[in-house]
C-alpha cells in the first residue's frame, strides 16, 4: 500500500511542526468563549464540522455558520474558521460580520499571511501546504488530527470523559 504509506508519512512529517503556543491559545479561547461559531468551506468545512460535533459533545455552546439554528453573535463569542488558503471570499465576509459584532476570530490555516489571517485575533498555522496529495488533502487530514488533539486537551481541562461526552451524543438519528 504505497500510497497509504505516503499519506501517513506526510502526516507524520508534520509532527512537532505545529506551534504549541498557538495551539494552546486556541484551546484557551475555546474554553472561555460564551458561544463558538465554526466555519469552513469544502473539505476544510467538513473537518470544522467534525470539531463542532466534538465541542458539542464536550457540552459547549456551538453552531456551524449558516445553519438555521445559529444564534446572533455578540462580544464574548468565538468564531473558528478553517481555511487552507485564507482567501475564501464567503469566509472573509462572515468573519467581517463577526468582527463587527465583537466576536473573537481564530483562523486555522496553512497561510498565516492571508486576508483571513489579517482579520484573525489568533492564528493556528498547520504547515501542510507542500504535498503530493491533491488540492489541500494534507491540510484537511492534519486539521482533523489537530482538532482531535485539541479535544483531548479540552477533555482533560474540563474533566470530561468518553462517558460524559457520550451522554451528549445524538440519540434521534
């Protein structure tokens, strides 16, 4: 399984390349937020949806931007945006609205000098721009692993367990 090994090797090469201070700053922002909005486009959006789900399992007040049940944003809220390029116009528009309402912005990206990065309060850089995989696949894979590592840290900080989280898992599916 040559290609499977290639993917795993690319992911392994990112180990210890994500700045721990950036990561911890994002974890702190999540912990103190009143409500957390999450946004992303395409496959990056799918990864951010996975994070939204786990944050809900942790008992946090979360919504994915664009869903009909999302509340009005206000100061004390947090918006986490996943965007490899940092240039997706729809996300830029959403961030500008959130900023006008006093929402703190976290950007997860490969592009720390992008338009979205210029609008963010905190940036978590995932150095996954160079890859043999197509169109941002490495970034998206690394996002999922990074988000899951953040959830593990949040579980510890919030004294959550698999059992307490499972009690918040959807039962009407």
